[in-house]
C-alpha cells in the first residue's frame, strides 16, 4: 500500500561548523521564544533584555555580582565534568560544596592565628580532602556493590546540608557570641578571607587557572584518556589494561575535591562564615551547566558565566522593573529546553520512506 513512513536514524557525522550552527540556531530560537513569553506577560522584551544587560554590566559593582556567581558555578561544573566524562553521575556537588565550606571553617577554627599565606592554602587543602572523601562514599559503594551513584550522591546532599545546620544551630563551640541571640557561626577573621585581585576576590583567578588545568588534564594526559575510555565502555577499558577501579576512585575524589573547593571560596570570600543556605542551589545548577558545556572545561566557563548573567539580571529586574526574579529562571529554562532539544538534531535525523503499492521502499528522503 502506498504511503510514507517516518523513522528516526542516527545522524551522519556532522562537521564542527554544522554542530555550532545547529546550537546557535537553538539559542536564537530560545531568545525569540522567551521574547514571546515576555510579550504574553505584558512586558516589553527589548526593555527586559536591556535591563538584564544593565543589571550585569551597568556598573562595576553589578559586574562583580556576576563574577561572584560565576566563580563557584564554574568550579562546580569542572568537578561534575570529571565524573560525568566517566559516566559517573555525581549529583552530589551541592553536598560536596557544603563539606568544603565546613572543612575550611574547621581549619580556621583549629588555627585562627596563622598568617593568611599559610591559613588560606590550609583551608583549601582541608576542603579538597573533605570533598574528596565525601565523594568517595558513593564511588566505593558503586565499585563494591554496584549501587546507583545518582541516588547515593543525591541523598548525601541532604546529609551535608543538615550537618551544617546542626553546626549552626546546636554546636555551641562554633557559635558566634556576638550573634545578637540568633544562631550564627563565628565570622572569619581577615587572615581567612581571600584577597582581592583587580577589585574582585581572587576566586576568579583560581577558577580560570582550574579551567586551564582541567582542560589539559582531560584532553592531553593519559589520565584524561583513561577517563574517556571508561566512559565509553568498562569492558573496553579493562581490555586496554586500564585499572578501572583505581581510575574511578581518583576521578571521583578529584570531582568531589573541586566541588568542595568552590565551597571554601564561597565561605571565605563571600559569606566570611559558614551558613546552611550559602549555595542557593548552585550545586544542582552546575549539573545543567556541565551538560550544556558538552563536558568541555573551556565551554563550561562560558556557560557558567551566561547563567550567572541571567541570575544577576533576574535579580536586577525585580528592583528595576518590579518583575519577579524568577523571570531570569524562566529564560534559563527556555534556553535549556532549546539547547537540549538541539542535541537531538546533532545526534539523530528524520528519515521519510516512500512505499509503492507492493509495500517496497522506492525512495528515501532525509
């Protein structure tokens, strides 16, 4: 019987230029769609986007707020990138972030009088170790019993955050005696606070150096090759002589350590203390930015910065136009939807098969 049949097939190899064009078209479509949503809400889309731009780049103070959001998000994305490249789905960046902030605070409490040149690296070391050990829990369970790392890392987020809440509300030795009756952990002294570089805390410089280091590690070293092979196939990795368990442990510990380092930077440079609401969900946002960056450390820097622009721009819209800050989240969501949708056309294609009266395929349109 005559007719057409539509099926989905794997996409032929696209050039890098074609992939960029597909993803660029997705972003442009997302912007157009978000403008239609703004019009539907009775807002002038051009004015909204102009206010977002002004809220991020209108003054140096506003630009600093963008960087303050981009720094932890970038480092968290790098941490997730290491694990995701190996197909170890570390959804525990949020918890590792808090464990890093906790460990940095612990280092400060143990050695409050050390000079900053010694104390700050020590706080970073404490954070790296704490985050690595915390991430090692799901890795060990997966290696030993094959448990789902997605579920374990997700649950450990709540363990870490509740631990910080306990320290804030119930652990008297860390209580700030000058908190005015409200539960609060003691503030860091000046020697535990990251210095500024060009008017912005040194975390931005650390983030850039880490991006370069992780790009080299994952793209140019034997370890990066082993991580990629394990991500493709455990059996292939074993056949190639790779010690799969060892590589998984090293990669996951590195992933957790990087996420924890972002917590140390946030606690030292921004909060100047340890709180139980300091991440604002950045650990979960990092999962999205990591995926959108295609697990590339360089692209993750750009994606994290764009997301930070939307976060800061959304906050500014609330004060400048009376628009809910969630508008930035709506725009983010639309962009994510279109960009993830574009990946379908990068990987797959529609095939239309025409059939003659006998049912034989006589022509294929792609």
